[in-house]
C-alpha cells in the first residue's frame, strides 16, 4: 500500500542512506493498444532503435526511444514554468525581457526602429538550453552591466560541489537537471554539475517498416490549379495572376496556394507498450554543500538537499502525472498513477509513495520554508535582464533571414 510522502520522510531519506526515488510505469498510445506512435527522428531522419534486455524475456527485445533524457528534462522544466505562471509554486528565476523590443504591428515603423519581427517576450532560465550557463543570459545585461560581469553573475564563478549555494539561489534546477559552465570565464574548468534527475521513455517490442512511404494530399478548398501561374510579392503573398509567359511567374504552390501533396518515409511504430523510467539520485544530492555566509553546516546542507529532492519530485509529478503529449501522434496514457519507490536498503522491498501535483507543490513549499529557517536564500521575485544591443541585433537578423528563406530543414 502506497504511503503519503511527508516532509519528515523526505528529509529522513535525504539525510540518511537511501540511494534514490524511482518511478516506473507503463503507457499506451491514447488511441489504445496497437495504435501508432511517432518517435523522434535523428540525423538521417531515422529512429533510435536498439536491442534491450527486458525482464522476463530470454532474448533481447527491439526497442525504440520515444523521449530522451534531455527532452524529459525540458518537459519537467516547462511544467515548473507553468506552475509558476499559475502561482502553484515559487522558485528563483532569471529572465531576459525582450518585451519593449516587440513589434507594434506597424511594419515600416518597426523596421526603421529596429524592432523584432516576431515577439519574443520573456525568456527564463527554465527555458534556455544550458540553464544558468546559457549564452542568452551571458549576452544580456543586468542594470546595464553584462550579466556575467555583474555581482550576481560573478557568483557563478565561485560555484562548485562544496559551494552550490549560488546555484541554489539563482537557478536551483541546474542542480537537478545538470549544468556545465563550459563557455564561462573558466572555459572547460567551469563549474560542472551532473544530473540528479533522469527520465526516459522507451517503446518496448517495436515494429516498424523500413520501406514505408506515406502519401496523400492536403486538399485546397478553393481547388486552385497548379497550372495557373502567379506573380508573388516580396513578402511571398499573391501579387497578381501571371499573364502569358510573364517572367518571374511561379506555381501557386510556391506561395502556399493549391492542394499540397505529401510523401514521407516516417512510418511511425507500434509497440507492445511504452515504459517511462524516472529516477532521482539522493546520492548525487548529498554530494552538494551549501555554505551560508561562508559557513558550512550539516543543517543547511540537509535543508537545501531536501528542497532539491522536493523540487525534482514536483517537476516530474507536474509534468507526467496526467499523461504525456510528446509530439504529433505521440500522446501516451499511463496505466496507473505515479507511484514513487524509495530505494533505501539493498535486499529490502522499496517503500512506495503516492504523489499528486498538488501534494508535490505543497511538499516543495514546506521544504523551502524549512530551508529559509536555516538562512538559505530562496528569492521569490525574478532577476530581470535586458538583451544586449548585439543580442537584439542577432535575434532580429535571424528573424529577417527566417522571413526571407522560410524555416530551416
């Protein structure tokens, strides 16, 4: 029978000898068993197929990667972002605010003013690829000073396993999902933190066709003929119907008119089932130290480690408890609620705990309260950066390039 996870139990697990929390569960396509799912494709438009050992099977089983460790981490971070937006949780955050440079709708005036073509809004440390060490933050400014040269940014230069407090204060998710400040002032010697939270989804017993071709047509309701040439404007809209063999005429399909045929070798796969495996390493968290005002203490270390454990469990529960929409035609539905196992003593059956998103958010709040009583920093308001002139110019020119050429393949 699964227990309710309390702060006392979580703190005891973190401060004791427990190795990890683990959640394993099976999923099926939302359409039901046997329905196709579409895995991610990698270089060469191929799936990540491999042979794996599966418990209860004598021979290796053909498996396909449905969602990678990196992708799962991003989903958990976005779940935290959404929970912050709806005021379910509060955690330290750094944001880069592009809002005042967004388009007004007056195209010519925006171009003269050097405004962005597409609105970016705010980009946060939960969205950027490299977390606190990301180039977007590095190339932005805090009160007119380059971020990494500001007092706040310089704190990252002092971070390491024995002084993880700067990351706890600025970007605690970097201590959960990993970070390497390889492009900072120390280069390859920059602070490096391994992932404590790892999650992956694999399709077990995958069947697919190598020679599959999907063909079809997206019908144009106006039935515009490909044999009626047109002239296009600079913005690729319709300027007029071409007359005779007018120079520069193109087919309507080149300005997105007429029916659109498609031809794809992306067959999708069927699987016996999908399995998601999520682990939170308490061993990894216990390696971190959190001095306060230069003084180390076991109390502060354990309080911070407990917050990080609660944060990891909260991120996973918020992201995954209600199923997973991975991509088009890859909606997965779990066969049961999330049950977390605590791996305490080798040879003993793991204790089981149930956790909902609401409960996980409350657990995080309680852990943060305890950490603040230990004088650990946990800012409630975001640190707001502004994009540097050079970064703004890079974004605008990239948008111009995209506008002229269309999306990259």
